[in-house]
C-alpha cells in the first residue's frame, strides 16, 4: 500500500508583505534576479501536493521525465528526475490524472517556472488509503486480526475450494500448482467477480456458500495483482466479515507480494501470490514420494532384520540340539575323565604330604643333634676376625711396597743412573729445547755422579 500522504491543498495561503529582497533602486543582472526569484519560490512555498492531468509527456534518454500538469484553468511545466521517477508504481503518460508532490522553482537558464517533482500518485489513491487505514484500525481493535483466533491449515485436505473469477489468470495459476503438487486432490470453484461494483458482495456470498455446502476442508480467496482500485473489493468490510465468520480455514492470496488487503489480515493465513496460496494448502507430491520411498526402504530393512534374527537363533539352537544317547555317552566320558582327574589329584596330594612329612622329620633330627647355635656363631666370628686382621696387615704391606717401587721409578737419580744428564744454564735454568741454544753458549751437565761444564759447538732442532 502507498504511504499515507496529506490530502491535496485547496488553496495556498497568501504570504504577508515583507521587505523587498532587492532594493527598488538597485540595478541587478538577469542571472541574479532570476536566482533570487527561484530562492523566494522554493523558500516560501516549499513542498506541496498539486493535482492535475499529464500532457506533453516525454522521457529523455537520461531517464528524466518532462510533462505539463494541467487542469481546466491553468498548466505548469514539471520535471521528474530519473532517480525519483523510477520508484513510481504506475505508468506516467498523457491523460493520466495524478497528484504530485513537488517544489515550486524556476529554471534559471530560460527563466521558466516549473515544478520539481519528488513523487507522484494516481489521483484518488490517498482517499482510498485513508479508508483502508480507518477500517484496518477498527477491525484490529475489534480483535479480527488476533493470531489466537486463526486456525491451522489441514495438512492433507480432502478437497480445496477456490473463490475467484473463472476468467482470472490467478485461477489458472492455482489449478496448475494444485495439479502439479497433488493431482488427485478435488478442487471446487466458487465463481465470483473480483473487481468492480458489487464484487465485494459477490466474494462474501461465495465464501458463505462454500461454508454452507461444507464440501471442502480449506478455502482459497485469490486474485492477481493490480492497483489499489483493482484490489479494493478485498478491502471492503463485507468480505472481511465473511472471512471472519467462516467455519472453514481461509487462505488469502490477493495481489503480489507487496500488496496487502484487509482480507489478508483477517484470513487464517496470507500467501504472497495465488500460486503461493495453492502451495500452502497442498502437500508436495514429490517430497512425499521421496519420504514414502525412504520409509519403504527402512521397512524393508527392518523386515529383513526381523526375519534374519529368528533364523540365526534357530540355526544356533539346531547346532546345539543332540540325540539323548549321544548326550549320555558324552556325559559318561566326562564322568570318566573327572574320576581320573580326581584320582590323579588325590595321589598327587598324598605324595606331597609324604614329602612334607619327611622334610619335617629330617629338620627335626638336624635341629636335635646340632650344638648350640650361640657357640657356633662365636667360633665363626673369632675366625672371621683373625682372618680380617691378617688380611688388613697384608694389604698395608703390599701398598707400602708398591709406593716405594713407584717412588724409586720417579726419582731423578734413577734417570741419571740410566746414563741421562740434566743440562742447565749458568743461572740454573734447565734447558729443554735445543733451539734456545747457540754455538758458544756455556752450559752445565748434571751426571749420575758429579757435574761437568761444557760449551755448545752446534745447536739445532733436529
């Protein structure tokens, strides 16, 4: 529905006299004068609703619309820019009666008075919307739109009723959808006019007839899209009352997705289009077929398992089933095996008891004949102490001899005894590297027996 607008103004108030914008004796250029006039128009008049008939309509390649708005006494040039004109919900053309909301202005380049249009609506829409708003508010306060009174739609209706015109395209859409989704579903049509004088009374009568005949489970009230005037029959109180009093659940599918009528608010469910209304009340055959197939497969698997489990139990019981004589033979063999095991166990236990008795007898004899344990322990301790003392002395003597031998080996005198000499400088420093000596250097030699002096005649690292 269009947004509510104020009613067109009958006449504009005459502004009070004010001080001139341009002093009377001032000479101004044309551009400044025309700009001043434009500013006065836009400031003092502002946005107004103007009613008239379109003439000389043209749409430029840029998308801007230009036309004259006229009535019996005058006309005015209008411009409707593309970014605003594209939102108008009806075709602008010559001869269409409209109400435009526009700003009075002046096209400075030509000095022409014009209206800059902000939006437009067909003449009379504002009055219809006011009627719609008043009725909607009254019925809503009366509780006709309450969600608590709305009934759920049947999941699987036995028959569907359609209230619409037999010549309407909406009926073909509904029948096509119902046939595609659930071909076996009976459909009963309650023909009625859906537009024009008397249409509201016919629609209400069709709804009451469907309830009186009680041959369907749900009722579709549908019509294709159109202007507010085309859909007005579904905004009448007579239709709203028939829907409200209907014992059958009612689905309203009037107009397109953006259209709302009083019938939509009162109905138990509202669909965006007639096709959507048909889809709302019928199950999807393809989806149900898919579900049925899945259930059938689950049932088949469950049946197969229900048969297989008893068969497996029977096979197991059959394998366990034997002849009584065979069972007796088996039990006789088991009894003989148990008797043999019992005899072996008894013999083993007897032998173990005999060995334990012999062990105890032997231990008793040893204990009785053995001397006192304290004496044996004392003798053992004394012998161990004597051995430990001798061993300690032997270890100490051996350690002293080893240290003496090591000391003799490490003595410098022992090295000299083997023919070596210690070379020192006159200041007593030991010569360890021949490279530190030069021919003519004096050195001293420490020998195993005595000392000697010497002079270096040759020195080298080799």
